[in-house]
């Protein structure tokens, strides 16, 4: 089981694309929890090919039963759902990535549907290692509970989380409750959906100044390639399966850039793929001042919701990927505590920009950020775009 690795950006978040519930699924939904569990056990026994692995179609069916159980409120349902995905389904029973997705999905459903008193017995024994589906599911479950503000003060949960930190599980670096900067995670507000037009951007954020002196500094910017940092910055979008590979770029400046000159005229002078051909299409590029919590929320949403042709990663890993991306944007080592990162984020300058070029799809979602560091001599740009057009049709 891969811990700090995104699942492939294919398939819908609630199952494989193109699959529809059949008569057997409707029948299972009518069963009591034990009946569903026994049906899953039988499915595993009767569809295993000799001494070989469980057939993928049967594994997916067992996964759907586990998700149904996780949504069914009862202590038995909790026990059965966890047993199915952490013991009954052997590692490798599902195609690469699908097993991770299933564990994350079951954990999220348990956190939302079940009483904490029925979840708590899962944490009676602390783990000895993290390379175990049962441990991975519980790590995800702790992450999901943190996002909904549940589990604080429960000794067994806190002891399990502490052991995960000792063992080095990546999710364990996150706090057991939301930070204030995370207040918008998974919160939907009417009228605050994806920004698709310049009018929408201007209505929600103050426009940044566009100056000639900013353009002069931009023309002198030098590329400071860092593939590892770029990968971390882009991970929310690659994990969520957005349609185009994001652009994450790093630049050093010949002289400090005044925050008043950090605007679209500066950004347009950077050698960015996402701005190639800017001005050849209808619409003018625009940059607006934003805040770290806006950026962090968009990074979280990118992998929590997933791309149109991708899949959500669950709240626990979406939170991790968002923070890893934010750290990459600020150039912080992972040893920096999260609250210290929040403090340092206030010393950076953050822009959200929009451009009308062929790189952006101008369809489902377009995001682009620029970050100026406290020394005013380093700039990071992260751009991503998504569409519901089939991948093979993309140029």
C-alpha cells in the first residue's frame, strides 16, 4: 500500500466510470449488514481464480459493499466495512490505485455516517508498522475525523495518532483538528463556485496594480528549475486527475520587486507556457490580490473533488497534498511546523490570475497563482486547467 502517493486520476469518485448499479447491487442494499458482509465473503470465495488473485470485477463489487456498509449506521457495519477492505480484500486484488481509493472512501464514509462511539473500538491497539491496509484505513479515518472536528480528547485515538507520528506516517504530520486557515475546506457556499470569467474574479478579489516597472523586473527574471518542488506544488491537481499537467515554475529576480509592482504586467513577462499566445484570444489577462487561505482551499478542493475525468482523494489526503503544495510554493522544508508556515505565509504576497490563452481550457476549472517571497527576489507560479473533453481529444 502506497501512503504518500496519489491514486491515478481516472474513474469517478464513487466507482468506475461507466458502471451502473445492477440488480445484485439493489438486492444487496436490501440486506442487513451481516447479510451484506456474508455476500461479500461468498463473492471472494467463488470468484477467486484457482490459487490466483481475486478477479478485479469481484474486488470492485466487494468494495461497493464495503462503502455501503460504511454508510449504514451501526457498530456491526463499522466492523464489517473495515474487515472487508483491510483483511478480506488482499493487497493487489484491485488495479493499482483503486485499493488506495477504496480505503480513503470507506474512511471518509465512516467518519461522516457513524457514531464516534462505534468507531472508537477500531483504535484499541496501536500499530507496529504502517505498511498495512488496516493501519492505512485508520490513519485516513483519523484524518477525516479531524476535518469534521470529531475525536478530540479520546485517549485511544490520540494514542494511535501519536504512534503513527513515531512510525513516520505522512498523514500524522497534520494536526488533529482544523487550523483556522483551513476553515473553508469542503464548505460549499452558494455563488462561490469556480471562477470562470474576469468579471467573477474582479467581483471577489481586489485587482493588482499593473505597472511598467513591474514589467521591467519581469523581463529580467531567471528560471530556477526545481523538479521535486514542482511535483509537490502540482500534486493536488495530478492526484485529482485534472486534464492537463499543471505548470509549476520558479524564478529568481535581478532586484527586489516592490509589492506594488507585483501584478499582471510582471507575470506576462515571465516565460510561462500557460501564457503563450496571450493577447491572441478575446479577453485580457487579469491578476488579483488573494490570501493564503484562498490558495490553500483551492489546493485542497483540487484533489478532494478531483477533476471531471479524475477522482477525489478523500479529505485526509487532500489536506496533506494541499499543505505539501503550499510548502512547495513558499519553499519551506517539511520540518517547519504548520502554524509556523501559516505565520510565514502572511509575509508572502499572493496573486490569483486569469489569462485567455490556448493553454487554459476555459471550460470546467482554471486556476493560476503567483507567489512573491518575503525577500521580494523569488517568485513561484502554479497554473492548472481542467475540462470534460476526453483526454485523447486534447492537444
